[in-house]
C-alpha cells in the first residue's frame, strides 16, 4: 500500500512516565546520577517506570473511521495526544498525512482567561488557519456553537457543555483532513450531540476519523475498524462488532473473574411437555420439557462467555403455531424461546435477549427481571429453565439479523453473568416497507389531502 493512502501510521509507539514517591526522590534523580557517574559508580534510579503505552502499532487508511475502545487508564488519551503532537513519545514513530483537528480532553487548548472569541482565533490559528480565514468563518463558528453572548465572556465562566460546543465548532470549520475526537462529546446536550453526529457523518464521506469512546454502540455504528487498548497495549483490532464483543467479555471478567468452560451434564427428559401460555412473557421451570431435535436452529458453537453456572441450551424463534422461523417480514406475532440448563442453584435468574443488525448494533431487547421482580423463579441445580418472550416483530429493513441471549443471576444492577451468546440465532428480514431508519413501524393508516384555503 502506498504511503499516500495512509492517513495515520503508528509504529512501535511507547510512552513512559517517571513516578516519584516523594519530591525528595525527584531531587535525587536530578542530582545523584551525575555525581555517581563522576565517582565511577553505577547511577541509581529513584523513580518507578509507568508505561502508559508500549509497542503500539497500527495503520489508518485515508477515508477510514477507526474507533479506539478501552477502559479508563488504558492509554487512549495518551495515544491521541501523541498523534496530535501535544505529547512526545518515549519510543516509536508517528506518521500523519494531512491537517489534524482534535477534540481531546475537556477544555484542552483553551485559555480560561481569554474570551470565547479570543480562544476561537487562537485555537484556529494553531490548527493552521490565517486570521483572514478565521474572519470569514467566525460567524459560522459562533452559530454552530450556539452559546450566544457568552462568546465575549472568559471561558472560565463557561459550563462544560459550552466549552465542548465551542471547541467542536472550531474543529468543524478548519477544513481538516483528519478528525480526532475523544470522549468529550458525551458532555454536550442531546440537541448538540445530534448536530455533532450529523457533522461527523458528513465528514466521514471524505475525511479520516479517529474516534475514542467507551460506548460500544457508537463504535459499531460509526466505525469501519476498531482497536482495543488495555494497559497500554493493543489487545485486539479488526471489525467493530468482533472487537466490541471481546471487550464486553473482558468487562464482565473484570467484575466477576475469568469465564469457565461450561460443563456437560445429562438431563432427564420425560415424555410429557409443559403447555405454552399465550402471554407477553412466560418464565417457567421446565425440567420436563422435551426437545424436538428436528427443528433445532440454535448454534451451540457460537462465540460466548460466562461463569458457567448455567448454560443456554436452546434458542428458537417461533411463529404463532410454534413453527421455527428462518425469516420474517415484520408485524407478525413471534415467540423467542430460550432454554437454560442450571449447573448450580439460581435464586434470582434473569434471561434476556438483544436483536442486532449485521453490524452488531442493538435494535431492541428485553429480559425477565422486571416481570419477576419481587417473586423470582428459583431454579435448582440440575434443572432446566425456559423463557418465552412473546411479541410483535418490528419491521426491519431487508437483511440478516442475529439474536444474542444471556442467563445471569442477581439483579439488573448487580448480577453474575453465567452464559452470554453473541449470535445464538440468525434470521433474515424480507421486508421492503421500511423507508428509512433501523426499525420500521406497522403503519395503520396514512392519509394525505388538501385543506380548504383560508382567506
């Protein structure tokens, strides 16, 4: 690949900070090593090394939108600051091709004593604009920021949302080739966030975007590639859907320990089966439920994680006659049936699901917690649990979709995740009636007519 096709190239990038336990140690480090070397002794070290980044390498092609995801302290902000040139690396090489505009930490690049107007001129000039160019764009910047007369007030009087508004307004008007956006956008109100997203999507048509967020939904929605940073190192990179799924697993492992391999047990299955009631949600103990292997559509080898105290054994999407569905149109009544094997006693089991599009974006979902809050269905070790979610399927644009399912124990806020399957069931939508958006609605009636002209 030609170097002209690369917007950002990072090679073996590392950043080390010197951590001192006391000011005295900092003074020792400044003086003692030189004296020790003059005396022919080995120089001492009075600090600890902290590697914020270590041997990070990746490339971003022109026109790509790349997401950087990672927990606090993973090195995301350090990486962005070095790419933008506000921080020098300890080792490694950074190559950029084009003008970079960045929205990093809240208020970075602004002088709090200066007015908004003065900060616009200072910030835009740093990004490469001349005073004449700033003059012609100033009114547009102020209109985009929408902070009114505060543009003439010192920035130290601004709220955090106003600072983000002004900072984003500047970078939106400097004709950058590369846009670097940190988590700061989450500070603004919903109206301004929508304005920013419209700008981002328009910029993405031709420009390169490096986008940092904790929100896996934003990464999957916006980005064509994703990089997962953890403790200063690249853990995984690739498709946003795959990277975000691994990041989700790591999130739960950090809370409840490593996932375990689910054990295989034999379950007794008497001939009698339990009736299925026609209600919105049924959550029943089904140790006696019979499995019909002829209509088995569940993928037992799908990517999954969990503690292993319970295992999802079967997932099916059924029509009103309990026949399996491989495709839908939308608007029909369906049942999502999830069968779970319990390898330990569950005192407050929660079974849930998400329906996702091909990019991994969550469209809708639900779980059993609220329906059984206050009277949970206890499940003994060695038994089975079945949840039936009965609902009308929304209208979905034609394409392929997947259903993620999970079994946990506890509450929605505090729980132990026993088994989460990312793509348990796949199905297709054949609908052609969704004009726009991710989900359509069953339209009961549409009328269009003229009214009598009022004189």
